[in-house]
């Protein structure tokens, strides 16, 4: 049986340990049974606004307007995300928007959707960027290496020679670019995918 989950769900599993992995699987199962509803997606409006602004002409004021478009209990986190994204954009104001690649990463019965939200051409390179938007969760090089490896493994054959796979920690405005990956990352992600399927089928 094919198991289809989001990159977020798979990363939640990868970043968990012990019994928290069971909770991550249960949450992924629950999400897989429910149809997508934009109003329940905490960051839907942010991702939508970033995409639409880049297509028509990005402006920081335009992005800041999104804060007033979300419920009051989300506005503080949205403000943090807007500040971080504007910090990132301030160094790349001449970048040109390109339609991002979409696809899946597969291992056995597991299929993980890999849908980067941003793709920018800047100074001769094309940056395909996955947004990390969880304000209250830690993020660092280890997580970035796993995500960029998944992106490279999914899109490598479709990517241009000048494409760079990246993750943007939005709250900090920090862009993590792919680097030469330690073979241990590949081994870790693939073994975790196998254990994900095993737990999924046994819960």
C-alpha cells in the first residue's frame, strides 16, 4: 500500500525520538485522512502571499499586509515570519521569480511530497527554496542537510546545472544552501523511511 505524506510530516518524524515518533506517525495518519482546508493551514496565507507577490513584483509593504489578513492569534508569528523573509529578500532584490519544481521522493511504500514554495534566479544561479515556517521549533544545519538532500534526490535529474537546493529558516531570514552531503545523511533518511513505513503499518 502506498503511503503518501507531506515533507513536513516526514520531517516531524525524522526530528522526533522514542515514543514521539509514534505521535508523529499518528498525526501524519490523521492528516492523510482529511482533505486540505486552507483556513486550517496555519501558514497558507503567508505562502500564498509570497508566491503572488513574487509573480507580480515583490514589495515588503505588500508582504507586511498579510499580517492583517489572518486571525489575531496568528498575527504575532506572521509578523516574525514577515520580518525574517524581508531580511532574506533585502539581499536579493534583483532576483527573478521562476516557477518552482514540484515532485515526490519515494522509498519503498513511502512517497513524500516535495513542494518548494520559492524559486529565484539571482546572479547566474537558480535557487529552489523550501520555506521552514515553524516559529517555535529549532532549525539548523542538520535539518537543512536532510531537506536539501531529499530535494536533490527528487529533482536532480530535472534540475539545471546552475540550480541550488535550499531551505529558508523564515523566522531568522537564514538561507541554508545545499552542500556536499555526508553519505550518513542518505543512510539516515532512507533507514528512517523504512522505519516510518513499518510503524505506519503497525499502528
